[in-house]
C-alpha cells in the first residue's frame, strides 16, 4: 500500500500515487499530443479520434 504524505490518499499502485502527487504540486505532464489540433494530455484515453 502506498500513501500520500500530504493528504493521506492511499492506493496499491506506485505509479498511481505518483500521478496523484501532481495534484498537490500543480505539475502537469503532457505526454500525448493530438497531431491535428495540438491538444495535449497525460493519459492516452483522453485523446479522442475524430
């Protein structure tokens, strides 16, 4: 179990905790980018095909 030191949020996945930690820092990581409009997001599921 991984636990957030800031708010106590707990989860079973280290990557999920790392992603959660960004909610406290305001850090935004844009990994996926739409080649048509330039929209960027951190999760591939957020990109929608035209």
